[in-house]
């Protein structure tokens, strides 16, 4: 490396959405490469409401790779971080900035250390796929910093090695994670089914029933399901392949009744697999009475509508019921008008809960008088973007430390 100045810090900042599965990924055929036993489909959620922002920086003065998540330093020693860093580094290219005297050669990236700062604009413990947005953002930002020329599909296969669901956050709109066949995972990638403008009157309302971390992590839970659930085997072989085709068709045709019916059936089967696991996983029971109440409301809505659409007032909308369903009392994130349009004020008899610790001090000003504590009102959104405005960086441009 021949640099005019040794004090340079080169940075890139990206913003990446989270996603919510409507046909769920549950079960791996390879734990290290994170290869699934079935295809899955998700909707990318609008990053204006829920997203991860990540700044990555490189400098000759950095002594080791370091990462801060929501302001706290975390270890990068885990296999999943190491896989993503290794895969991205191996695809890095030369980077030149004549003006700043920066000349990084392809082979230099193996020796250079990075600093990473990541921030979720939603509570990590709410179970809202923070790992999906997080690993997608890490991989996307590092790829930009290191001048990686691979397309989004290839990047999705790297993000997948951080967390399976992360591969779907490399695209906006409606996304399929193709399980693939290769033993090395090269064809286990995300593909976009439709972009975020395809179905612009679809809204998504996530009712957050608990901000507590799930008692069984997805990783452990799905491993136990693979080992013990005969229903999961049947699901992956017989049910999901047909459902994937039906869901793709429902999305292409913007057929809301089919879309909602398939998503609901899939979510229920996912919970059935959890119960069929030994020992059983009670995602539904973690917040039992509140979730049951929400489900009974959904059933009531369904019956009154006569079709499987959960809520349909003005705009087409859907209340998802899955592990990622979660809520806080009275508070609304995202676009409140979506909730009002959906007529949520019908829910009256849930006891108020205090706001979860993560949002204390940062409680959204919109206080909603109703029963469900916290709704996230959102819609399909765009994929990852690079933030050119340096003032949005999470690392200090002079020190490379968190701001
Ligand atoms: C229920 O992607 O969090 O949300 O690959 O082990 O990191 P790992 O699991 P993760 O699992 C998500 C499971 C799910 C369904 C889905 O998002 O498809």
C-alpha cells in the first residue's frame, strides 16, 4: 500500500429493510452454510418505518475488526459474523481515491481491519427479524466499501450465512428465498418476485404482543423441529412446494383473499410444527392470553367479512400472526393513518401494559387509545440503499469510533 496520508478513514453507510415471511422458513439442511429445507416468501417492510442502518469503515490504523450494535460493542468472534466477513473480503477489489491518497489493493483487504456500527430503529427484542435487516445491511455495506462487484443474488447468499431470513432483505417488495440444491449453497439465493410498487394498496399491520426476546431462538427451535417433528418433514416435502406456487400467483395477481388465506395457513402450520417438536416450542404461549385474544379478534373479523382477510377497511390490509407478531400497548410506529383506516379501534378489552424497556425515553408521540399496545403500520418497501450523506454515518469520520 502506498498512501500519501496514513490517516485516512474510508466509510460506507447503508440502510436495509427487515422482512416478514408469509411462507415461512423453518428448518435447515446445513447448519453452517444455513441452507433451508424449503423455499420461503416474504414481504420487505418499508424501511421508512423499520430498518437497520450500518456504517462500515476501514483504516490502516484499526487494530482489529470491531462492531457496535445500538451503541454497545459486541463480539465478532461468532461463526456467522466470521463467515460474512470472510466471504465479502474474498470478493473485494481495488479501491482508489486519488484525492485522499487512498490506494487499497485487492489483496490488502485480508490485512485491513474494519469498524462496524449498526442501529435498528425498532426494538431488537421485539422479534422483528432484526438479524435479517442486520446481516443484510452488514453484507451490503461491506460490499460497497470493498468494491465487491457481485449482484444482489450473490450478496444474498452471503447474508444468508449470517442469518437465513437475512437473504430476503437484499431485495424490496416480494421476495422468494429459493432453497437450492448445491451442497455448497451457491444456488440458495433470494430472488425478487415483484417490486415494492407492485401492490401499492397492500398495508401490513404488525401487532407486537411482547417485546421480550423469544424464549427459544429460531436457530435452536428449528434444529429441534428438524430432529423431532414428522409434521415438519411433511410440511417441507408436501405442503410448502404447492403453497409457494399458489403464493407466487396470489402476489402476481394481487389476489388479497388468497394471499391472506395462504399466509394465515402457513403461520398456523408453523405453530403446529412448533407444538409437534420435542420438547414442544410454545411461541404462541409466551404471551398466551394476549395472543389468543388477538387471534380471536382475527377470527371475528374473518367471520364478519366472510373471507379470510383479517382487516379490510378502505385499504387492503392484513394482521400477521406468527412469532414475529408482537406489540406494545397503545403505541403506534410507522404510519398511524394505516391503523385508523383499518378500523383497529374495535379492540377494546386488553389491559394496558407499560412500554417495553427498549422504547422508554423514545416513546413515539402518537398515543393510540385502544387495546393492543403497539402496532407497526407499514407497507411493502424498497431494498437496501447506500446513504451518500456523510452526516448520517454512525462512525466518526476522523476517529472511526461510534458517534
Ligand atoms: C420464523 O433467519 O432468524 O422468522 O437462519 O437460524 O438465523 P437463522 O434463523 P432466522 O429464522 C427466521 C424464522 C422465521 C420464519 C422466516 O422468517 O421465514
